[in-house]
C-alpha cells in the first residue's frame, strides 16, 4: 500500500465514527488549547520583561555602587573620613537609604580593574519642565541611566552616545500634550528643557527628539544622550566647577566577550575592592525565575490534560480495532502486511492528535488574540507594550508536534493489537 | 504456467489448542488442483473443510505436510512473498460480505489493488472494468450498505476478481443468499472459470453447488472420505486446461490412500 493511500485511508477511517472521534478530539483540544495559551503567556511576559531589561541597560554593563555601609547596632558610630565619607541618597533599598558616594578615586580604581572597559558616573540632573514651540510647559524628568539603555521605541531611533548634538528620547505620553500629531511627527523636533541651577537662576537647554519610547515599568523618565546630560549638568551647576564631586551610582561597561563565569569572577573582584556590581540580569533574574515557574506550573496542568486525552485515544482506537476486526482480517487475507496495518492505525491516532491540536491551537490563537487586545485596552493598560499572549509560530508548531507524538505513542498499543491479528480468526469473529 | 499444479498439497495436518482441549482439524490431507479446474470441498461444519481452504490459500500454515503453490514451496516463501502471492494470485469470497460500510462500491472493489500499491488512475480503470463485467457499473458510487444481498456478493466477487487472480477461494459463497440470487452468483463464478480459466476452490455443504464443480472432495473429521475424478462439463475447457489423464489418475490414487 502506498504511503499516500495509507494516509488517505487513515483520514477517512477517522471520520467513520464521527461522534467517537469528535469526543476524543475534544479531549485533546482542551489540552492543546491550554498548552498553546500558557506558552503564549510565557512568551508574551518574557518578551515584555526582555524589553524592560533593554530599557534598563545593555547586557554588558554593571551598575556599580559602594558596598552597603549600613551601620550595625553595637559597632558604634563610624569615624568620619573626608576622602570616603560622603553619602548620597540612594534609590536602592527602602526610602531614605543612603549609600556611600563614589568619588573620582573610586572611579579610577574601578576603571583599572581588569575586564572593565570603561566606567562612567551617573550624573543626575533635576529638570523642571519641557516645552515645545513655546506651548504649555510640562513637568519633566530624565532617567539618569538612559545613556546606556535601549529604549522600547515606537518611533525614531535610539540615542547616539557619541553624537555631539543634544538628543532626547521622549516618553510617548508627552507626544500629544506637547502638540505633536503622532509619535513620528515628534521625531526630529527641537524642544526646550527648563532647569534651575543651584543658585536659583533658570536656564533652558535645547534638544532634538530622536525617538519616542513606550513608558517602561522599571525605568521612568525621558532618555538623554551624554551631550544633553553634560549640557544640563553644566546649566545645573551654575558655573561652579566643584558642584558635583561624588556620585551615587556609576555605570561600568565590561568586556562583552566575557563568559558568565568571567562576569561572576569580575563581580567578586569588585566586591573585594568594596564595590557592589550588579548586571541588569541580576536585577531582573528573580522576576524571570518567578515568571518561568508560573508558566511551568501552567504547562504541567496542560500536559496532565493531554495525558488524560491520551487514554481517550487509546480507548477510541481499541474500540475501533475491535469493531473492525473483520476488516483487518480481510485486508490481511488480501496480502496487507502486519507492518502496514500497524502504520494505518498509528496514522489514525496521529490524525486524531493533529485534529485536536490544530483546532485547539487555532481556537487558542483566535480567542487569545482577541482577549489580548481587550486586556491591553482595559485591565493591562497600565503596562504599555505588554502583549500578554504572544503566539510564536515555533511554539505553536511545537505544541502540535508534541500532541501528535503523544497521539502516536497512545496509538501504539491498539495498532500493535491490530497488526498481530490472525486473519482467519478475525474473519471468523462475530 | 510454470507448474503442472496450481496447488499441490501433501499430507496436511493441522490442530488447534493443546493438551485435553487439543483439536485435530486436519489429519493428513492431500489435494492437488490443476490449472483451470473447479474444485468443491464438501463437508459438514467442523469437518475441517474451512481449515483446509485456509491452508490452501496460505492464510494459515500447516503443522505437518508440504504445500506447493505454482511450483513454490510455501514454507520457503518469506512473509512478504506470501502476502504478495495472496494479493496477486488469490481472490477471496466469503459467506459474509466483509464490505467496508460508508465507502463506495468502487472503493470496496479496488481494495486489493490499493494494498498492492497501484496508482489511483489504474485502480479506477480496473475497478470500473470489473464492475462493468458484473453489471454493477451504475452502482460504482453508491455506498456498499445500500446494496441488496445479491449485489453485495457481486461486489465481493468483483473485489476477488480485480487483481486478475489465478485462484478464487469461495467459502460458502451462496450461504447468505436466497436460492435465486445464489444461482446468479454461482453462474457468475462458473462463467469466470469458463471464460478466464480462473480456478475455483469452493467450500460448501450445498450438494447442488458442489455438483456444478469439476471435482468434489468430501471431508469428514479432518480426513478425505471420498473424492470424484475430474469430469469437465465442457469438453472445450478440458482441452484448454490440458490436464494430463495420468494426473487425474494420481489424484484418484491419492484419494484412495486417504
């Protein structure tokens, strides 16, 4: 029997007992539907987290602070040391936490550490407002680490850190209040940023909008390149050179070719020098572990549903073999080999598996896309850029393939039974 | 024809079960079938006549004895070769129709061709040819379940015929039919024998049907009790089949021994 004929026969046999096939397909449908959805949730959330990680920084940078200087009760007050005792307010830890500031000596020390390519202090600038074309002024802040981050752009381009002109990546919430018709319209426009210097005088600095970004869950504010930050910092210092001598945080770029072990070694190297170095992965690792755990549990439930469905397939095919005993006997009498009979029944199992999984995945994609659209407008509108259900073709194909494999394995027992049937006894069977 | 005999079976024995429940279905049976011959295997139920047919048709292997089909020793044939032999050289007609329901008449008829691995066009052509021959061409598209008993058995004959076999094995071919329809089916079978020289091996307990065959082999309790020498009804056919007189004698001798 030709393979084509075997497949065609298997398909037509599947539809012979419509009710039974439908019920079995339904059982597989539930499993495949769930598995497709949970995979989509996993993919959607990880994609969002990846975008957020990009917003926080490149993979090859450390966020470096002084190691925590929390005084422990009983140690008594720490003696003042003018070279290292400056403290700055920190965003790490509970509100009001301070960390020891990084001074120029610290930066040199960090920069000299083997493996570190460059180190830049994060200069925070407190801007007052932003305005476009002398329109309404809006309160405005700049994300100090934006020079090393990758923004989740809706229009335009990323910041160019080596550019000599002042560049700005505008959060998309500013687009229409500032008077732009669309995100694309804002790109290329020149905006003015208002800033008050330490003496109380007001200044404005002009910058060009190069991109528009989605607001990020983990890093807020606009993005500014080094030139703009420097210009703002100069304006803020009011011409007094010594205004900024210590920094809370520095960003160090390390050799991108470093292996994960090398990164760990570098971290402990910096730790012995008294600095805490963390990559973006470290900061988000916990979040991703939790997400992966949840998706894993959901997938496990879907697989349990599929295992239940597998017994349905076994049952259906065993009944089918029983019902068609004489037909099998006849085919064998007519010279069909046991191997071909086995293939025929295995194919029937696979056809059932394919039907259930293809319909399940199809319905999951249809419903999920609609649900995702509704959720992103309503319940999840606070998380722009989050596509809660992301259907990746490879993972959908993987689900269908997995279900077909499970179906094939379930079909093994009935198919073997059919293949082993003795033609004479089968023909005598009443 | 590469052999004097289409089927040459010597001293076939077959038993089922073991110990106290052991049942000897055949206790040493020799049968030879010449090209173009029609043979009836007659006996009551439980006599072993069906078992004999199954052995001759290579559906089962004997415990003892030798079986040659078209000059090949059945034992030396591989499983694959046996399957191919059954598929190409044998046709089967059973008391029950064993038609696949919900599938068209044509699909039922071409099943052996499908198993043989023939292409779709060729299958259709040969299937329609056979259906025309059996005056069922207009029913080709009908579902097998919608046919009458006689039509169903004609479809079954069509299925047995579609591979242009050398031998058609028929197990109680008219057992399920009323006398008139049975007679029509019998006529078709004997007409095939006459016009195409296809051997018929008919298992029956119907004396009238047995009488229409060239030769009758009577079986009781696993042994041949009597057999008749070949008396061809048509002289033309006897000449065409060219059975040497000596062969027929051998048969008689063998029958006497059993």
